[in-house]
């Protein structure tokens, strides 16, 4: 609780108390009340109890400890790429991806009344990255914060002349800030992809229909490791192309201090029960090590 600004603490305490009374209905998220993760939970789980946590690790731990039934975590953004730390937090958590959700992002420049000419902007590094050209064009200095809504709460507490935050409109409403500008982004389309994480045995019955254009396809997310030798990656993933399996995402991370192997995160269309996906995974297994399926879930947005 000491990690939150004063303006956010009362809201956080209230939400945590409600979640404690019915933890299976709680959905943990990183950030202060009013952040984009909070909004995504309201969209996808309108009858849930959002549970604010200060860090991504805290949100995942809340699920592991039974204080929340699920966690909703952002993993990538259309303008600023992958969210830091997810490559090791997801596998280390031991949780399973149950669903994905795509949230259009609407950043607002918010400040207390009478803030004067804005010179500095506080927000999460992802939000600042999504708006970096806009900030530069307006000669505004970016300052990093743990999350967007938390930045709004701190700006409300500090009431510092010239200081504003980039946050959702919901955060401005919660913390009594004025919206100076809406729809700030470096591109016409700013969308963040979230995943819903839970214990593998958590039932899906209470997962509401995702209000997006479902393609009817499934997605499989996985991790694997290959040695840093010629053609190792090519041999490992060749089976996906040979079996007409669409790989929609492939990201690499150095694995271990020796830099002798690389870990990859991948999303592919389909599920292991389909013959072509099973054949591709068999070839991957033969040419890689530490293969792990992170989740099999409904595709919320067509990839083609």
C-alpha cells in the first residue's frame, strides 16, 4: 500500500477489501485504479472485482496465492512493442493463458486545475513510448512512473505547476484532474493486447464472450529454447511452414549468462489437437529444448 500515492490509497484499499471477500471473482492487475488494465477488466469481466497490484509480479502472485482467480496483463502494444519483463514473468508464474483481449488505448494529458503551462509529463514508460513524438513536438519532458493511473494520482497529490500526466480519462475522473488533451498517440491506431492468466485447473465457464470479432480460430502460445548454432532456429520452426501453420509472433531472449542458447516466445494459429499443429510441434520438439505450452485459447482478433 505504501507504494501508491495518497490519492490512490483509499481506492486501492476499498478494492482490495472487496476482492478479499470473494477472491474467485477477483481479477488482479498491475497499476492504480483507473489504468488501462483496470479498463480492460471492466470490459471483459463486467461482474468481476478488479484487484489493483503495484507490480506485474504482485498481480501474478495474487493468483498463485489465491487472492484472485485471474490476472489480466498487457503483453504488447501496436505502437511500442512488447511489454518489458513479460518474457520471464509469464513462464515463472506457472499460470496458463486463458484468453486474449485487445483494448484501444486513448491517452489523455491530465493535470490539476491551475497547473499553468505544462513542461513535464509523468506516465508509464509504455505510454511515454507510444506518445514520444507527440511529446517531443510539444517540447514536453517525459518522466517515468510505475503506471498511467498512478502517475495521474501522483500529479493530483503534488499539484506542481507545469506537471501533467498521460493517463486514461477514467483516471482523470477518479483523481479530480482536468483533461487538457485527448487521443494522444504517435499513430492512428493504438491498441494493447492483454492476456488473461489463471491456474491451469481454473474453469472457463464464467469467462464472458469477448466483445470483438472472433475468427473462430484458436491460438497457442509457447516457449522454447535453441542453441546458438547455425540453422538451429530454422530447423526448429520449419515444421510450422511445412504444415501450413501460421506463426503470428516470434520473439527472442538470451537465455542464461553464457549466451549459448536463445529462448523464444511464439504465438501460432491453431491448437495442439489439430493434426497439422501437432506435426509442427513434434518437429519443434525434435530440434529444440524446454518446449512449454503457455496456453491454448480463443483468438480474439484475426491475424490475417
